[in-house]
């Protein structure tokens, strides 16, 4: 019995095809439609956008948080749409794909990326972690509010955790925060926010 091999697409094909509605990523040449997030997931993303925007505005930093921008991998036919992507606006002038495709690929453009974990947690903890590290994104958060990641990431018993990865000598070093622990952000050292406040933003 012959099995059909799915057609792989390039980033250029994907970028030209990407429709206005829906949310899509490209994983090693395969187009992946992202499921509509749960309400709690959206609450957390909105809460984080608000808190981080307040910090960069208060500090007069030339940053912005786009709604649907993509991060392109340097080593595979992949691009991702983080739940929160903080960009350095002056650096966008050097991004060749920004104007046409709202896509970035250089570390200087990306201040911070945040993924709020859904059922596809392996993508956040494995694939995206490795590719964000390779791009050179200086700070990457994984917000696992349902504690559904693997025990090797969350410990045993698993509990809701925020993992903050900081790029040190080209490799990510992780610090984890739970409960009432104040999150330590290399980008925003004055950020006054605990893990519990993020997990229950409207509690």
C-alpha cells in the first residue's frame, strides 16, 4: 500500500498563502493551523501584554507588541507566532521580511517572546525553545498555567510554572517561578509581578 507524502512548502510559499483570518505556523515545511485558544489562555496573554506594555512605556523604550507577527527560524522551513512578541522598533528597518510579511528573523529585533502553553506543549518546550535559542532571542518565557508540560520541565508533582529562559553565552539558562514568587525578568528588572498574579489575572 502506497502512502501519500505530504507536500512541504517553503517559507516564501507559506507567507504568500497565509490568509487574513485564522492563525497559522509553519513547522518544518508543514502548515499548522493553530486551534482557537481557551478563554483562560487569552486572559493570561492579554494580562501579560498590558503589564509589559506599561513597563516599556514607563521606561521610554522604543518597543511594540504586534498582533500577528511571525518569527522565522534560521535553520528550517519554520516560522512561529508567539503568544506575545516584543519587538525593538528601530531594528525592524533591517528586517527584509518585515514590510511585506510582518516577519522577523534577527535577534536585535526581538526583545522578548512568550508562549502560553496549550495541548501542544512539546512545541514550546522543545522545538520553539531550541529555535528561539538559535535565533538568539535574549529572553523567552514559557507560561504553563495548566502544568501540562513534562515532569522533566515542571518537576514531580507538576505545578503551574513560569520558566524564564535567558540567553547566556549563546545558550539558554532557565529560572522557574511558582506561586507568590516574584518573576525576575532580565529585560524588565523592575517588573513587579508574581507567578500567581499571571495564573489568576482576574481572580
